[in-house]
C-alpha cells in the first residue's frame, strides 16, 4: 500500500485495520535464488533493493540470523555526511548523500533524513588548516563545505564554550550544511519494504552455517533452515565479517571487530540543532527528533564481539560533552549501548568480488557504515550484478593492502583502532 | 576490565592500551616477500572467542603483556609477560587482593 | 483524586514543616517527604502532561518506576529538567514546575493533539511528511522537534561540581532492603569489607512501605539502628542516595551518589553528585521487585496508581492517595493495600480480585475490616475527565476476557496490581539473558556470568522472612568466596512476615473498555499501537520497541516492558519466553552527565603540558598555541606589533643575525644496550649503526606499511648511550613503537629505552651570529668551524649548567641545539639571550620556525601526514641499500613505486598574493573548463611568506611533481574564494647547497 497523508487519513477513519505487513513473513527460503545476500542489516537490505530496482534481479533472498535491522543500522548515532578528504571516499559518500536526499520518496517510507548540518570544530590554527584542505577537496568534488570562524560557530551552536579560557578554545569549524541525521531503524525497514515489494524474499531467524562450493565456485549457503542454492552470494555482515567469511574459507581478513559505544540523554526541548564534532577528542553530538541528545565516542579500543563497552569510554564521552557544553552536566544519560564495528586496516571499506567465483564481500565500514547504507547497497548491487565494481567503489578493493593502494583517510597507518 | 599485571598486580583497564593480535608471526627483515609482510601487517583472524593479544601497561610498568581474553564476553583467562622477560613475575606479587 | 495527609504514622517528621512551590503555588510538606508524596498530600491531581497527546497525568508509582511525574526543578543555571518527583527529596524552598505544557498545566494547547490521535498511531511519521518536495521533511520536522522533548535544559554553565571515586570491596550489596541488610550483616560478620549502596535516603527499601514492627520498632527505627550497628563494625560502608546503575566487565559497577540534591545548594566543599567506580570481589544483588500495572481503558487518568505505591504513600509518608479507593488486583498486593488503608481509616470502596479463590486468610482479614471483595473480577475502564471519578468493574471468564455484568463504582483513586517483576536489570547487564519462569509468571535472572548472587525478590523470595534468610545466605556465601569463614550465628528481627503469598493470576491487559489503554504511559504507547505493530510485522520484541517506542522513555519501560511483550506474545500466540525481552542497557535510572564526567571537565579535561621555559614565554607576551598537549609560543609580538609582523621580524632576524627558540617539546628517548646499534639500524631507514660517538645524524623512520612514520635526529653521546629525538606530536607513538618491537618482535635484542622528554630543556640558536653568541657563554668546548663541525655533539657548560650542544640546523642557518637538564632550562635560556644581546638576538616562535623550514624545504607534520613515502618527500636517499630495515618490504609494493605519486615540490605565488592553506592544485584546463568533480593535481601542504626570498611560497605535494618544475598551476581554495596562480619549483627555496649552515 502506498504511504501518504491521504492513505494515513483513510486508515485513521477505518481504525488502521488496512495496513499490511511491512515485509512478508517467510518461514522458509526457496531452494534456489539468483542472488543471496547474507545479512539483513541496512547494507544487505539496500543491496537487495538496488539489485531489484537497478538491475532487475528480483529472485533474491536476504538471509538474516536474527531480526532485520538488528545490527549496526539499529544501534548507531545516525549521522549522515560526505565530508571526506580523499576523493575516492568523498565521491562515494557524496553519491550516498544524493541517494539520502531522495530516499524517503524513492522508498515511499519517511526515513526522516534531516539536513541540519555537520560541524567539525577546530581548536588550533593548524587544525583549521587541516580542515581547509579537506573542505577544498570536498568543494572541487562538488560537495558543499563552508569554513566558519569562531563567532559563526558560536551563533550556530548556543551553549558551547567558545571562550579563550576553554581547555581547547574553538578556532573555527568546517560545516557541511547538507549533512545531518536520519531515523536509523526506518532505513532498514524502508529498504526491507522496498525490496519486498519488488519480490525480494527476506528470511529472518535463518543463520548461515556454511557456504556451498562446487570447486572454487560458490553455489549457495547452508542455513539453519537447510541449504539454499544461488548463483551469487553477497556477504554484508559488518562486525561479523570475519566470523561469517571464515566459513567460506577466509582464514584472515584485513579487519578487526571492535566495540563502539553510543549514548542518549533524556528527551529535551530543542537544544542543539546541528551535528557537532569535537576536534580535541572523539565526540560527536546531535539531538534526535524525540529530543534525546545522542553522543558517540571513541572505540573502547580492544577486539570485541560483545556489543557492550566499559566505563572509561562512558566517562570520557561525558567529560568531553560537558567540557564542550558546560550547561549539559545537569542533564542525564538515559541509556548507552555498544555495537560491533568492522574496523578495516586503513579505515576505508571493502566492496569487491572475492577470490572465490560468485562470492562478493561488503565489509570494513568502521564507524561509517550507517551513512554509507545507500551508496554501499547501490555499489554492492552493481558489483554483484555486473561482476565488476562500479567506478565509485573501484578503489575499495580487497587486495589493496597487498598492492599498496590503501585509502588511509586519517593517515593513521595499519592500526584499526586508530581510524 | 581488570588485568592482573604480573609486575604490578590487578589494575584497571584505564592503565593499559591494547596492542593487537599476539599470534602474528613476523618475517625477518631480510625477507622482501610482500605477501608474508602483508599478512603480518594487515591480515587478522579476528576470532570471536579466545584471543591472544598484546596489551601494554602504559600507565604502569610499561611492560608488554600477552593476554588471553574472550572477545565475546571480555573475560580474561591468562596474563603473561611478553618479550625478554617472558615467564617472569615480580617477587612481591602474591595473589593480590584486587 | 483528592489525596490528603493522614494524622498518624509514616516516616516523616511532623515537627519539621517544609515550604515548596509547584508551578508557583505555595505548598507544604514534611521532612521525609518526597516531592511526589508532598504533592499528593496537597491534593495535586495533575502533575504532568504526556509526551505525545498531552494528556493529564498524575503520580502513578512511588519509586524509580514512576512514568508520569517528571518535573523541572530549580532555576537559572541550576535548572534540571525531567526530575522524577518520586525520587526527589523535599527540602525547604524547593521550586518545581510542570513540563511539556503551554500555557499552563491545567490548560494546555498541546492537548489538541488528542483530537488527532486517530492519526498519530505508532509509526505514523514513517508514512507521511514525504512531500511535496525532497526537502519537505525539514519543514515538518521543525514542528515535530518543538512538540517533542520533555523538559527544557538551561543554557548557562552548571555552577556545581562533581566528584569521582574508585572503591574496592569484598562484597558490594546493592539494595538496603531486608535482603540487602541481611547480606551486609552476614558478610560483615564473616569479616568482609562491605559496601552497601541504596538509592533511597534511608535504609529499609520495601520495609519502609510496611506497617510491620520489627523488634517492637517501626521499620525505619529498626533499619537505622541496624545500619548504625553495621557501620560501627568498621567493615560496612553504607552509601545512601546511591544508585548502582550499571554492571560492567570484571565485576566493576558504576554508581552515583546524590550527595547534595536534598539541599537547596550543595554544602560548602561538597560536590553535587559523586560517581563511584566499584570493583567488587563479589556482588549481592538485592534489588527487589517492581509492580506491574494492568492495561485497560483510560488507565492513565490521574488517580490511577499502582497498588503498592498507594500502600507506600500511606505507610511511608502518611499520605492517603484518595478518599474512596477502588483496588483491582491479580495477586495479594491489593489486599495488603486495602487492609493498610482500612486500618488508616481510608475507605476502600471495592477490591476486585481477578482470582476466583483468594487466600483464605486475606479474605477473612478483608471481611473483618468490612472491605467489599469481588473475586473473578477486575477493572475494565477508568472513568473521569480531569481525574478518575469512577471505575467500571467486570467479571472475567476463564481466559481472562471480560464477561458477565459490569458495574461502575465511584472512586477518586484506583489502585491496580498486575503482579511483580523482579528488578533483574543489573543481572542482565552482567551478561545473563533473563529466563522466564512460567510458574511464577516472572522473568528471573539468567545465567550467572560474573561474580554475583541474588537475594530477596530477584532470588525468588516470597516473603520478608525468606528475603532476610536469603540475604544472610548470600552474604555468607559471598564472604566464603572471598576466602572468609562465615559466622554460624543467624538471627532475624522479630516480626518479619513469613506468610507465603498466594498465586498471581497472569493478566496483563483487560480488553473491551472504551477509551485509550496505555501500555507505556511516558511515551503514550497504547494497546492499539502494539496491535498495529503486530499487524505490520514488527513482531520481534526489538522491532516492537523500536516501532512503537515502547520502553524507550526516561523510565526505560519499568512499568511497561513486560506488559507490552506479553501482549505481543499473546497476539503471536507464543509463550512469553519465546518472545523474550529486549536487552537491558545501563543505566538503571538516568545518571547526570556531570557525575559521569566527574572532575575531568573544563581545564581538567586533559592534561596541559608546559615546557621549562613556559613562564618566561608568557611573561614576555608570547602568543601561545597548543600543539599536541603542549603549550608553545607562536610568536612574541612587541608593543603595537601585529602577529604577522612579529613572525616576519623573527624569521628575518634569524636569517640576518641570530634567534633563539624553545624546542623542549621534541620527543627524547635515551637508548642503551649492546644491541642498540643493530636495533637503530633496523628501525631507521638510513644507516645508524655506524654513527660515531660525538656525532648526530638525521634519521627517518618508516611504519611497518612502508609509509613515513617520523623523522628526527639521533645523537651518540657515549659509546653506549644514544639520544633520539622525535617530532613533538609523535613522541609517545615512537616510544610505544620501539617498545613493541623490542617486546614482541625482537626480544633477543639487548636494548633499553627510557623516555626523557621531560628531563631536558632544549633550545635552538640559529643565525649567522649563533657561534659568536655561544662563544661568549659556553665553556668546555671549542666552537670554531674546525673543532665543532656540522653534526658534531659535545658536552659543555653554560655558567655552570651542564649542556649537550649539537650542531644541527632546521632553519638552514648556522645553528646549534642546546640541551640542559630541565631545572637549568630557564637559566641557560636567559644566559643565551643575555649573551646574544650584542649580536641582536631575538626569541622566535613556532610560526617563524615553520616559515624558516619551509624556505629550506624541510618537511613537517603537514607533509608527514601518514600517506607519504620517503620518496614522495624527496627522501628516497634515506632508504638504505646496505641493510634491511622495518617497512622496507611494504615500501616496495607496486602502488608505492608509481611515477605519478604526489611528490614534494615548492610553489611560488605568481601574483604576489598569499598561497591559501589547504588549497587544491588544479591545472589551468581543469580550472577553466570543467564543473566539479575536478581532479586535483595535488594540494598545498605548508604555505608561508618567505622572509629571505621576499615572496609568498609553499610546500606542496604534486602528482609526479619532481618532473614538473616550472609548470604553472592554480592553487584553488573554494572554501575561502581564493584562486592563486603558482609556479612549481624545487622545494629547496633557500640556500640549496647548504653553504650557510656549514659556514
């Protein structure tokens, strides 16, 4: 059923009895698909949607271990931006930004993409010059970026300590006005609904236990609900990439799984209107439509699959928040949780064919997976459908570590927790 | 998390930094084999479960430790000294009371 | 509802009357009151408006589970939104105001939302607000944001401060109710160090809500005496007003002590809150249970309350929640409330028990008190407009559906109980997935994955006496696990109820009443929303939560989660344990950000590093800047001099005469050991093992991936003693890198490293007159060009202070670095300045230093950005071919050797304008002809005004740059609107032969 104010009003009159399932409930997969996407997160669902929509491949199954949208797409800080330095990155994320801008209407599902701006604070002249390099790289690639001085920052974000007495005085900032945030769960549900309506089967509670090969060619997957055959299999399982791909014979990958925590405060009337990132520590802060302040911080810093973090990062995030906004200390943290990040060794993602015929890999999203959802799905669908990467993901190769074509956005080197 | 540093006793997570997979083998410097260096520098098993890994007691004795820890529960099974002092413990470190 | 104060009883001090205001209305209460009990006693029915529909809401619970009564407290910079009135201790002068209403609580325009409620169902916003344009949401969102949220935050800095402490104990007991007190006692008797934390201001927990006399005393008298006895042992530390909110790895728990919230202002020297990080060997969780409400029509009207809360207000605070109470219960709770109310003289109009056969003893007791009891009956709907005025009761069939006759009974307080849910939050945070106990109808703690044990309600204790016994056992067991021997003495106070309660009829929702039936009161989630979620396929408990927002409000669903998932389980026709629970996340109740931040805020947020010369710089008016965590002088502007003029003057003086700059921030590592030469050869890309005593050498270090890591100098001070310098920013990173290699990769090398960065004060004296200056003040070494050659290192003295002098040049001039032990730093610095006076010496800062190195083509941070190879930077010659070194292999990967990599070049401005920082380099065709995205040829890394050259210049990284000298490009900075024509030149702008530094 098409969603609109009118359909909502009609249903309101009928006691909402007409709404149907958002995606079909399928207990059992079919025995054969053209493409199986392993992982019913944002990326997997988007991949299935674009396989159907852009490439006409509709005999597709999304196979999910638990319930869809239960991984990082449902536990992130919802920031969307394309403010990257390296052109290979910023062009990819900018394509994503364009997809975000049309997403609600494309999916006919309001993902509440809110372009309230993403502001990166600089705390020294040298840091500001670093941002100028990034901002100029964005601009020549057709991405919006603005340089703000301290007073402009102060006007934009009331409550922030911009005084000279601050431990890290604000020197200025780099603003991407088109950046912002979105309703994370809605992205998963919207893609699921879109894919489902194009004929894609979404099978929940169906853990993949192994991959089926004939020689070096993949022919399907083995699941708790039995074997399912397919011509091509794409794996998009984020923090579980090493775990799942080990079953396909990948003993090692250029990935470590780390826990990243996120935080939300009690709901408040509008207070911070922009997404603000601190430049002297790892903190980003925004306010959700429901009124909660949403904070993200640094990785806990050790390999983890536990979806739970520890107090030092909780306390450090609170310290940064209160240092930057001294009016926040009386407000209360409502909840904090952890997600498992697939940290790649250079901080950039992998969307590529694998050395095994018919098996495709989408992984290594680090902190950046949520904003990448549409572009990742779009490019992965292309890579699977055409059996070759699109120009936009041509740099996100699995073999780049061997060839030296790494994409080290931060210049931090081969230490995943530093990206 | 608490790590039982063989030299300093039980100390809080805040005193340590994580230094990565301790099962990696390092080629000798005269090896120019890009494949094996790529494996060392970039490729990780990244297991869900027991993991041998380096930690440095950076705000303590600065020793590198080899810790066996479960990545799914964060429970710590073993802490040893890495490097030239492997196998050593400080004489005074009895079963410290937390 | 018309609550009022009872004449007798309660743990309040009637001698101490407290004045307070609510929405400006003056009211009074007593010491011992919570804000909620005082509001009830003053007859305040509506205390808040709901999140979505702005419905009137009254006080509903008595503890941490309160979903409705969120108020704003205090004013100005101390204003706190969203305070749970049930947890606010009343103090004299307290000012509270209601939230989320305009213009007033009684008349709230937002209540119009209720008219549109057929539209505002769960998830309605996913279905609309998508047109007419792609950016339409930004328009609608403004209104939604304004409508959402609850309280308002202050915009002023919080004037109070916060504290943080670590605590270690044998046994942490969470909860000072009967089970917790018993656990603390038995653990302490065994000799354990015990920390006993409880969220309430006084000990007793659920005992406070009972009329039971213990050893002939009221419960509070008894628990106070017990705490006094326990703390006197010296082994029990009691933390009242302290919520243990989170259970983390390795038995570390987070707690917040509300030190000052019960005072108008924190007392002198006291923090507002104190955060405790508690490392416990064993934990006893005695966290009690929370009552579940029933879901029925209009169950959110003010006057509808939890049965246990009504009893708590009567017994603990001596407040009757109403004058004519109707009770609907599925278990014994309703009887105990009815009986206590009747004893207190409050009329109980009816007790509806969903069970057909209530326990005989309670039935008899109710009958004795003339309480009308209806069995097999429950509440169908509440009636009333502003508050509850009536209750429609119905009979139930065997499946729990209403059937038979219905009757409306007049009431002003409707007390409901659907059963009890143990507070298993911390057990779940500790890692154990909650397990459903079908017999009890409760989710109980799951697998014990950390060192804790339950006591009391979460251990399945059904009576106070059983809770006490469990507490004793848990405390003993915990002590035993700590290696102690529990005492065999066990005692229990006289008067603990040991009655085994009757069963609970599992009834979560009563369908069929007219009106909205709320599951989650705080988020306005109704039974219909749950049905809709089911209809649309949001059937997993996580989908249900996310789609309807059930349980996501500030109360984290304490009264709503179980009902919501029971309703979903029933729609799916599966047992509750199949549906499962959503994941319990910390904190148990919201925690102030201030408490979490503790003292690490403001200027204490990160350490600040100062060089030994810091005070001198500040005194001389230097403009300071932070680099890493160091404070460094940018420049020393004179009276009326601009920063830019000062920078140019300083740079010029170095070129023409002599200058002195502080280089103490450089990383310094001392290296010793027989294998040091071998080690250094491995970690530097250039030869180092053959460095002779008394000599220094520039060195380049690669990362394992072959990219440039750091550069610096190595000084061989003695046969077996090296001093390594690193860049300021990488000091810690290089040290760690070297330590790692020695520990993990080459443990066979006998090398010892010590970081000595802070032990030495360093300065660089540079300029044609530098030798002459040193000659006037240095003793112990000759300084002429033959005796002290470039790259020589010599020990000497300056006015009695020992110094190491190395002839090194960063600026390209004749220059020396002078290191002295930090305590001598300022004296040596001053001496050099004094000695240099005749030569025209000036101090110079970071900016002049940077400008001089750019002229010389030396790379620094902006070029060493982690993505450049030695060859990119023109330093390929430092990749030794005579030995192997770390990073060598991967530096030879194909992409690292390609010809069109970015290479270091110089740029000269073609139009006399400054070259913009961070500009992208575009060729002329790209600039003129194309629309973005444009392919950049490279970027400007370090621009400056070259004082010696008299032009604006820059270092840049340009694709295939070394082959492009002479080419014209555009340095484009769209961000600042600048486009400057530049010519590509060699990066060695100034004295490329090095004649000056070698002079």
